[in-house]
């Protein structure tokens, strides 16, 4: 049964064809062959033409590749939703970042876990290129408006309890998550008013509130070259305005949308954590971005920040 599941691989790009081609190389070695790829190019018509010129129409195993041009920069959630709409007959949808390299058996492992039938969406082990776990899903701290990546920083070969891990799951990482038909039917699509960051957290929390369950296939490994399109580099003082602002704003939006009663406590806690995170590292510019995002979250501001269309330097980082 699991080998017959047809998967639509959903990738959102933004003027980063090199990342996408590297991802294609990895997908071409997949041991689960029943899939096709849909890419939503958020970077405009010229970027879509460039991607079509460089990308194959099919992978070595015959899997079809479709490039869809977004009418404008829809953000990550909007791009994912475009991909979902272009794979309506799939049995499952693999939301996959363009800056990833899945192991050959990653999709197979995730499909097998989903096919067991006791989970409606499945995550994996997302790791860094140097062999550390970035995430095996996450836990949402509602009173602090904070997402905590489970197993973050441990070595790939370190022992862990998969069942205990699944009991702690609040959300799956949007870098790599496989969702089934029941998930989409019950939870619906991603919220596009988040634009970028936190949309997968809200999606998973919404799904769980409607009775759905999350799982993880820890043997499925996906290497994540983080931040190629958002500027969310690991060095905190080097993070872009957009990534910091939206990260902090959307934490309050998740709280507002999923746990509104927690907002009076979570909002000041989130502000305190902002100062602890940025000020003690001397990241003063990023501290300003973060406070702006926090204020925007309090005001319930949504969608793309106004400056995205104002300058090419910021626009390239989305």
C-alpha cells in the first residue's frame, strides 16, 4: 500500500534555481518513485523562465516536474497553497524547502509512517550539513509564544525514543513535512496572511485542535541548508530585517489565532525573550527589527511587510 502512494512534492522558490537543482539531484535518487514535483516560483516571470530553462521537465526516474509562476510574491504559505492546488489527485503532499537535500530513502520512510494510518501528517529528521539534528518537529510553548525544535543540536547517531518524541509534537517543520488527504480535508490549507514564518506551526496546531495527529519518521533524513532565500543566517547579528520582523510578529499571530486567552501573558513574555536574545549578543539592529515585529503582532498586522516592494536588496531576501 505505502509503495503505491502517489506524492506531490511541493517546493516554493524565490530566485534560487541553484538550490532547486541541488534538491532535484537528491530527489532523483529517491527510493520511493511514485511522485511528481510542483514548484511555485514566487520571484516573478523572469525567474520562472530562468528556472524552466535550467530545470528538467522530468527527473531521471520519469517523475514530472512542473514550474508554476506565482502572480506575485505570495510568501511561503501562499506558494505552498499554489502547489497543493496543482496536485489535487495526489495521495499525499510533501512540503519541502528548496534548500534541502533529502536522503534517498527519506520519502519512503515518511510514506511508510503515514501509511500506518494513525497519523495524518509526518515529519522527519532535519539535519545540518555537519551532521547535527536541526529538528525532529517541535513543541509550542503557548505562555511564552515560542517554538522549540525537538532534538535540536544533538548528533544524528544519538539514541532517542521515537514514541516519546511523537507525544511531545506540537508542530512539524515546514522544511519537510508529509501531509495526507485527511489532513488537508480537515485542517484546510495554510494561512497566507502569515506570509513567512510560523505558518506551519499554526497549520499543525489548527489540525490538532480538529482531532488530527502528527507523527515523525526519524530514520528519514533531510539536510537543510538554512536561510538561502530569507536571510535567516545562523549568526544572529547577520539576520535580515524581514526574517527577524516576521519571526517575532508571527509568534504573536500564532498565539492570537490558536491560544487567544494566552496573549496577555505570552506577549510580555515574548518581549522579554526578545531583549534576552538580541541585546545580550549586541545585535542592536536586529533588536529593533524584533521589537517592530512584536508591536506588529500586538496590532494584528498581517501579510507582507510594506518594505518588501520598496527595495531590491530586501526583496531578494524573501
